[in-house]
C-alpha cells in the first residue's frame, strides 16, 4: 500500500511507496519517458514515468500523462528516491501508477511574461505560482509574528467594528453605505474603539480590515487593507515610540525565523532585514524638514510628507526611522498637542528603509475633555457621533496611546517587492474590485 504524503515531508519516505495528490506544475519528456513536476501546495517534486513500466499497469496511461496540460490535477503513486540533482526538493518519484482527476486545458498563466493587469485579472489562479506563494507565506508569517507579539505580552484582543457611524481618519476617504436607512461608514481604523478597550483592560489590540476610499492609485495604497492596532493606557509619547521600535524589531526577527526560505526565493536582501535593531533614529518633523532642505528636497512649510520626502529621509539611514511631532494642523483630531509647542502633535510615523515609506502611524491621544471637544468642532465632525468617545474622557481619563501598522505595507517592505497589491490575497484598489 502506498503511504499518502506531501512534498514537504518527502525526505522521511526515501525508498518507500507513496501517494501524492497535486497539480502539474510543468512537464517535459520524450516518447519513452515523462518528467512531471508535481505541485501539491507544500512544494514541487519531479516525478519520472517510463512508458515501459506504465504500459504494463494501464495501457494508454503513459500517453495520457504525457499530454496532460499545466495545472491538471492528479494522484501519483511511486517510490521516493533521494537525488541531489533533482530540481526543487532533492528527491524524485519513480511513478508506478497515476490517476488523472481533473484535466486542465489551455491554462491561462504560462511561463511566458504576462502584464500585471492580466495577472491580477487571474488572481484566483496566480497564487499557484511560486513567487506569489512565497509572498503569501511571508504575509502569513508576519501576521503570526504580530499576534504572537501581543498575545505573549498580555494584550487582550478586542476587535473593533467595521461598520461605524463616524470617521476616524478624516472625512475625505470614507466609504459610505446604507445602514437600514441611515448612513454608515466602513471603518478607516479601529483605534477609537481600542481606546475604550485600553481603559477597560489596560492593553488591547485589534487586527482587522480597514478601508480608505483613496483617490490616488499609487504603489503604496489599497482601499481595503489590514491593520493591527495596539492601544495602551498609562503610556506616554516616548513609551509609544519605544513600543513601535520593540514591536518592529521582534516581529521582523521572527519573520526571518519563520519565512527565510520564502524571502530567499524572493531574492530579498536579508541583511537589510537583519539590520532592524534598536535604536531606531528618532527625528522631529522640524529636524526632518531641515534635513530635507540640506538634501535639496522641497517641503511645503507645515505640510505633510509625501513619498519623495519619506524616501529621501529614510534613505539617509540603514534601519526604520521614527519621525515625530508633526504639525498639529495636518494631523487627526484625536492627537494630543505637544505641551511644549501646541503647533506640534504627539504623533509618530515609522518610515521603512529602502524607500518603502510609512508603515506605522501612532501617537499619544488627547485625554482632556475640553480640548478634545474643541478639536472635534475645529475638524467640523458631528459631535453626537463622538459622545461615547468623549465619555472615555468624562469617566476616568488617563494618558494613553498606541499605533497602527498596515500589514500590506509591512509585507511589501519585508518582501522587497515593488507594489503593495501583490501583498494581499485579493487587492482592492481605485480601479479594481475583481476577482
Ligand atoms: O497613519 P494611519 O492613517 O493611522 C491610523 O489609522 C491610526 N488611527 C492608527 C492608530 O494609531 N491606531 O494608518 C496607519 C497605517 C499606515 O502607517 C500604513 O501602514 C497603513 O495604515 N495604511 C495603508 N495601507 C495601505 N493602503 C492604504 N490606503 C493605507 N492607509 C494607511
Ligand atoms: Mg499616517
């Protein structure tokens, strides 16, 4: 009897009779011998079928295998042989029998070059390719590492709602929907609800999809992306920056442990990830502006940084940097003003090296009721929608803060790939809702 196995564990079955289920990744051969690269989701293995052997088992089977199209599904039985020169996994299968399960004719994605639009139209099939599998496995490793980080440090997972009555990150990127006759919005960030969580549990986090109706189609923007957002009570601004730093150091190291082969497959410069060590340079917005002036990069006074400024700044360092104390006027209503200079807010952006830009945004929250009411008015936000949020300041307010990491921005940088849309299973962008 053949033992059912997967490619990932094949090394334990040398010289044994096994059964593999999978798909034809690739194929070559002659009239007498066929080499089938079988992809089973855990790896790829070369299977060798000889006409002479198979004709005895089932006449016609060899011809059928020879003609199988790319991505046909089949069950293969045979003996495992260690073979250093075999492609992919150092082992090969000498086929003794096979069952074709589902033929695939004219598979649309062939080894030739396809454009990104074509590949994204076929996203549901594109995952079968090696590069996309490596990216998804890095994403999985990152998410696992992130959860481990918070779970091991007494954070309580308290997910925020997705349907919300109000804006968190400004009103220009809201997706509106009809909620039984009244307007509702897809959440831009779970933060406000985590602030309620932190006053109950001290440390909480949420991890879920967030939505921004981004009008610009850039390599850094999705309209639906995943964000992890820790929130901590009794923390000050330096504490928030320490947390961002500690988190990124741990999570990056853990991804290197969990997904090094995939990063190598993507030809990522591993040394760049190994340099993610404390301390990260901390630079104020004002100092960053001075540095940009030295570098000859223009910044509109008191304006937010865009991709050119972020890239120029980050390129001056070999690890992530933390830019803090941005102008209050350009930041969200909930950010606490710097007591030493109210024109600056206690907010921080973590910029990834190598031009990947902002991966974390966070800061200390305004904890004074009257100041916060003033901010909500100044930002022309509807006060009724924030009454519950103001309660957090009415009933036992305390210093608190946290951050949000965009998972796909993080994974894009970890993998060292160009465009964020390859780092989420089914990207949603300005011009794409399908598949
Ligand atoms: O800087 P942002 O807007 O901060 C917040 O939403 C805070 N409420 C988070 C918090 O303090 N709890 O977004 C946080 C991160 C960004 O640094 C970026 O990584 C990611 O979310 N992000 C996006 N990722 C992909 N596509 C977009 N359109 C993104 N917008 C933000
Ligand atoms: Mg931001």
